[in-house]
C-alpha cells in the first residue's frame, strides 16, 4: 500500500514526513457511525423545519424554515439559478430568492406554502462546550453529529475577511490605488488566466463585467459572483490607453502551481474532505467538530434536548464546522424580510 | 417430555428478558460514563452521561492547556520564521509538554544541515488560558516528536487558579497511555490555526484507535490540524495520554506522542537532552564526576586543538551556565560534527572563552 506522507501540525510549519500511518478502517468507525441514530428524538422537531435546497435539481445546501408561511433561510454563497426546496415528506416547491446578507452569508428564500413548522431558536446559554450537537437534514437521522468545540465568538484577523475560494480567479496580485477608483495589478502570475489575456503588471482595473471597481475589497466582492470557466470582460487602463480584455477565469487549484501561493495550513485543512467555498467573515460563530459537507450547510444545529442553537453556515476546516447563533440570526432575518438586503445591492 | 424440558431454558430466558423490560428506568436517570469503556453509547441517557464526563474534564484541564508562539532564528535554510502550537503544563514549577517540531524547526526535505541546538526556537511564549503571554525556555526533545519546555515567567497577577499567588502553575496529570484500549473515548484540546482571540482551546471528542509501533504514535479519530501540535490528548479521567503530533490524509488519521514516552524520558528531557541522535559528536575531553572539570584531553582531539587543558573548570557551554556536572552530559547533546561551540572556562583563577570545533565520534569496531 502506498505510504501517505504525514503532516506535522505546528501552524505555519508543515513538514512532509517520509513515512505515513496506515489508513486501515477499524471497528471504532462503526461505533461512531451508529451515533446519529441516537439523535433521532433530539432532531425530530427541527427536522420538520429543515429543507433540502436544490438548484437545477442538484443539492446545494440545506435550509431552515423560519415562518409558517414559507420564509426559509439558507447559505447563500453558492445559490445561482432556479432554486427549489424539498421537505421531509418529499414535497418540493419553487423558491423565490428575496435577499442576501453578505456578512453572514444568509439568504432569504420564500416558498408558497402554508402551515409550515418554523424553528424556534433557543435562548443562548453558557457552558455549552463539550455538548453533543447534531446538524439536521430531511431524514430521521441528522447529517452530522459532534461536540461543541468553542462557544459563540467574534472572528478576528484573517478569519474575519469575507472571501469565497470557489470563485473564479484571474491569477493576479492586487494593490491599492493612491488616488481615484480602480485597483492596481501589482503582479500577474506566470500562466495565469489574466496573463493569457495579456494583462500586465501596473495595469489598473477600472471595470469588471461592466461594473465600476472601487477598490480592492470591492474587486473581491465582485469576483465572488463568477466561477472558474466563466469568461468576463475586464476594462483596464494602461498608461494613457483604456483596453478591454476578455479573460476566462481559472480555479484556485490552477493557482497553486505557483509555489508562492501554497499555504500549508490550507493544505492541512483540505486533508480529509471538502470545505465550504465561503468559510470566513461571519459576524459570530459557534464552533463544533461535526463533519459537515459543504452542501449540508444552511440547516439547524440542535443539542441533545432538541434546542436549536443556530444555523450551520460553513465547513470551515479539517477540525471545525461553524454555526451562526440563533440570537445573531434573528435580527438579520428581520432585516432580510424588510427588504434591507435585496439581491444586487452592495453593502 | 423432551419438548417440555427444552422449553424451560427458553422460558427462563424470556422471563429474565421481560424482567429487564419491566424494571422501571426513570426518564431522568443519570448514567455515569466509565472512563475506560470502549463501546459506543447505546441510549440517549448514555450519550448524556458521556457528555457530562467530557464537560467535567474540560473544565478541569482547560487552565493547563496552553498555546505556544515560537520565533526561529534565520539559518542556512532560510530567514527567521515564526510558528504556533500548543502545549500542556504538567508541573507546578512550569514544565510544559509539547511536540519537538514546535520548538525545534524541522528542516525541509529530510536531513538537517544544522543541529538541534541551532534550530531551536529563540523565543518561546506560552499563551495562557486568559490570553496572557509568559516567557518559556526550550528543554529536551526526542526523535519521536516529544518536546519539553519550562515557563520562566511568573503567573499574572489576575491568575485565579490554586497556587497562583505562590507562583505555581495549573497542572494536568499524566495518565497511562499503555493501558488505552481500542474504542476508548478521548478528548483533544489545542489551538488549531494557532491561538485565537476569544477562543479557549478547541475541544474535540473521539476514540482511541490503535498504537502504531513503527511510528511510536497513538492514533485517534479526534481531528487535528496545524496549530494543535504539542497539545494534550486526555482520557476521560482528565489525564494526559498523548501529545498531538501529526495527521494523515483521512479524518481518522490523527497521531499523538504517547504519554508513556515522556514518563520514561522525563529526567533527560528536563535536563535538556536531545535524545536519540544518530550522529554522536566527539568533544575530545572527559569530565570528572564530582565537578565540571576536565579529567583528560585526547591528544590532537577537538579539545586539545581548542587549547583546553586538564583541570579546566567549565563555567559555560555554548553560552549556557553549567550548574552541575550531571547537567553537562545533557547539554552536550544536540550538536552536529564541525559545529563551533564557545566554552567558557576557569583556569588558575582566570576566566576565558575558547572555541571548540566538534568532531564526529569514530565508530568502534
């Protein structure tokens, strides 16, 4: 059997060891897999308030019913196209996409239904670290179980920046413009999508797909709308000239061919399963060690007493999945319903 | 006749079974989870019992679980670097267990061109549970990724753990890693991604899978990631049974240095020994037993070439004060051949520093 290299675990230091551990499955795995059955009673109520969110009949997320007349909250960053919601009993509804709150990544959908069972978020309480929790799906068993690793906290530093790694990439390094709008191209990586379209260092990006680019943060936000393979028109200023470049966007994996771009903690976090594309920049998160698939985010998190702690928002790393606490969701929901965050608006 | 007799054991079994059903189980009956139990919870009550035990020990051990921030000096392999890991305080006077690779920069791609002594972190800061930073000094390491350091600072004035006012540190006990059994539940604490504001050590729960002899490592399914290195793995008594070291591709591939190794090598690690070096260096001198004085000098050996003489008293080795001759043995470890070590000696009342170039010890046939 091919030996897999093991990764040492000091952050910012990762070393490949020339020997790896066996990956043989043992009987303990069966034991852990039986746990979700024990949560059947705890999740029963919240499961009735959980929907499967699909785009073109493909699972993209789970959703949380928040009103009897059909308002549903879900993870918004991967929603594009015709959305539908499937309930526990198999009934499916077309959903209207009403609003998106970018910091929390919560999207508000509406289905034409009545007498639905909405969740009731529990009052936040202290002392939850170590509690068993379950992410509900639309079957009798939860989609994932685990324990609370860290109580609700604000994110700082790198984790507080909003970014989506699923977006299409140009393969450039951005810089700030001292005066005026636009964003500076500091560097174009070799073989990058941008270089294939003849973008050069010192070009200033003025417009992206017809939208004016105000600065670096604005550029990142605009780029989140596009995916690898999309072709976009980029208007640049080079010297006295204004040019339009058509660029076919690449993926993050394409970029990693440049050794400068390899981040060891990213490599380690990717070991063991897919992560959510948008996994940073949320207002507050509860952290737990459930192994949540990116497409199973958007539904409720419950404890052993069936109390709903919040809405699962991301598979954030190898050791963590994150949930937005219920008391943080509620004011955002109120604003979304009031039309404060319609689609297409920049916040 | 035969039929009747054979029915009796079946009836008896059925009655015992029924009795089990009839015995009332109170809905609020608390199950106490046995710390060495290897099976999964079978009921919600058992799940709650396991939960209570986990929460109890997390409360107990959180103060002794620390983060580490280390600064590495620039060397032949590159510029100065910083890294982050975790550790656990195991003595009231501030000994901390961690992973060797947290306090000693691992060389990229295999063999080190520099010795441990030159790759050891220059500055180590311990991050306490309330976020305060205190200074620490690296001690010994071994080849199976075990490391030890000692806190040199004092508990902050706001510290509230027992003994804080007397300068004592909160301690986690060391457990018996050899007695762990497959399926036994364990708890991992650490700082994935490095210590983070507003986040105490992140808690994960999993199970002991196996001991990998060829790796001298315990494997569990408590997921770990960069930053967890050096952090503690606890049994459900709250005793340290492992120190986080490395991961493999799958989520169930998480490896920890067994606590037993630390117990075996305790004194040597405390003395600062680099244990398990493959290349032994030759100093060209021998020491007396009662004092750090040179007993004999090998003709034309490294000590002779450096100008050392019999009777010289070693005051400092590689810049570190020599307190006892027993400590010197540990201080001599961790070097590579051809390294130049400053040696401060006292000879006939005079103090001087000589430069000793270490040689490779010739292998005896």
